[in-house]
C-alpha cells in the first residue's frame, strides 16, 4: 500500500510539471507548421511555458485538475495493508500538498466547500489477467472538461452522425477549452461506458492509432476536419485547433449509438507506471 | 498592434484599445474567480462594502497554484470567463474597466462593456508557468478562506494579453474563426 501511495504521489507531481513526449512532439510540430503569425507566437509561448514548468517546477497550468486514476489490477495480484482506495487518495493528498499543486476539489457539488487537499480522486478499476498492477494518473482540467458532451444518437444517424457530434462539440468548445485541444471520443457501449471510453482515449499516446481500420481513418479524418475549423491556438485563429483525435469503440445495443466527446486542452496529462 | 499599458485603466486608455491589440500590461490588478465573484455580487446587491475598488481596475480570472519558497506565485494562467458572466454586468456598472480570462462572453456582458466602456482581454490558457514570471508581487486582500479563489492584489510587469472584445463590441473570436454555436445561442 505504501508503495502505491508513493507512486501516486510522484505521478501527480510528474504529470503536472512535464507533458509526455507524444503530446510535446505534437505541440512542437504544430508550432513549426502554424502559418498564422499570432497562432505561431502563441504556440511558441506554450513551448516556452513547458520549459519554464520543467526547469522551475511550476505547474504547466494552474488548473492542476481533478486526479483521474485508472487502476488495472492483475487478478493474481494480492495487495496487503489496507484499502486500495485510501492508499490512492493518500497519494493524491501528498502529491498535491507536497508538490505545490492547486487544490480544486469541493466536497459536494452544491455546498461547494473545498476539501483543501484535492481529494478524492476519480478512480476507475479494471481487473485483468496477470500479476501486475498498472496505474495511470491523468489530472483533468475543467476548462476543457466543461466543454465535453455525450449524445445518444440513433443507429440511423450512422458514422456521419458521429462526425457531426465531434465537430459540433469542438466548435462549441471554441476558445474556452484552451485550444489546441486533444479530443477523446467514445462510440458505443452504454451511457457510462461511452463516457469512460472517451476519457480513456485521452490517455492513449497521440502517435498511436486505433487498430480497427475504419476507426483509424475516422481519427485521421476528424483531425483534419477539426483543424480546418480555423479556431486555432487560444481560439484566435489558425490551423492548429487539435493536436490529436483518439477514438475508442465498443459493442452497443441494437437501439443505440452513444457518442461521447471528452475535450482536453493541450495540457493533456497522463503518467503510467507498472508496479 | 503591440501596446504597452499601465494601470489604472482609465477611460481614455480603454477607448484606445481595439480587438486584436497585443498588450503588455503593467501595474496593479486583482484576481477573482467563481466563488469570489459570487460573494462580491451578493455583497453589492445587499448594499454592503466590497473589499476592492472597482473603478478603473482590472480583474484577472485566476486561481493560482501555491507558490514554492522563493516564488511570488505558482502557475498563474486564466480560467474560463463565461462562468463569471452572470456577475459581470453589475461589476462593470460599478466602474470595472477590464477583465482578463479566456473564452467567450455573453451578450449581456458585451452589451455592458459597450455601455460602461470596458475591455476584455484573453491571456493564453495553459501558459500558467510563463505568465507567472510577469507577476512581481501577490498578496491576498480578501476572502482568504477561499484558498486559491481568494482575492489577490497583483503587481504585474508586461503581462502579455490580447484584446479580444473592445468597447465597440469588436470581437476577435468572431472575426478569426467561423465558430457558430450549434444551439444558436452564443452564450458560451
Ligand atoms: S483547460 Fe487545460 S490549459 Fe486550460 S486552464 Fe484548464 S487545465 Fe489549463
């Protein structure tokens, strides 16, 4: 348990100070490719921001997020010494306190009293074959979370309907979600499964692709269509509106076609460790 | 156009700023976000005093991360402005001249900016480490119990911001991209 706490703590801090290489690469490529002078200037500033954050241990963004934790537990793993949930929340508490990260969590959505230690996190468990424990910490900012949507399409809406939902969501998000954004999409499953797929899609490397050929094509098509919207860096125009689109699909019901679009800003944070 | 502006943000300075101007801002500004706005608004409606002077001042929609030893402030970028829209017209009516945030504003806010002469600046979202370097002093002046949401007085030096909406209702978000809200309501 102590090891889990220690890892979660380090991962919270790490995620908020340094972006993963795949996200960084895309941002750097975008800065080179952007043709609009103001857009280019903003992307250069975002690059500089990453350097300052890394060098001086200042969080990349002041919204250090709600800590989303994915836990994949091998079914042969036996964890000793207390509750896993408590160990994870303790890691979040220590990480956000000792790492000088912002405490953004309120204990109740209506009475809104700050818990002052950024707990609790949102924890998703998955039991898988094997004897390893995989942890992913993905702090999520709410400027972009607030612009996410889930739509229950009809089967007759088909893939064109899905494309419309994705584009419309990015348009609605506009400058609010701190573009350039990363777009995580879930298609299928049930209402909650679909949202979870979209969230998980955001933790997949941006240089990876879905293995299903039509989904891979959809990822590429949507990325270019989104960038053609000209929302641009900070919403002030340009060809860099998204750094990547990741899509996950799951079987669904004969009567349904759920689509969830989880918008994330360029500060798309995720750290993964295998214990 | 690049402009260097110092606070207080007086009427003449406001009227000189145009959507698209890239502004380096220096002087005293204040921070307030959701919870502080709610309190300010409720105090004003109840006719009570508020802990800051609004006249010719600028509010930065910011809830910083904590400062490490030796730092003035932690990461310090803008939060989404639209959540303040409900409260903003009253603040503008009482003399507030500038706001720094990110994202769209409501029609009511834009109308009030026109009526009372104010500007809306965007700072770059997600550049909190970079922006923190322009903040030379930070002091909590009210609502300490709100933690990151307390009202702070900041001394800034050449804080880079962009005029997105000016007092004439020119709106860069509308000029620069073809974002048409799907619900037909431009209130984000
Ligand atoms: S949306 Fe992302 S970049 Fe923007 S303020 Fe929130 S966490 Fe930071």
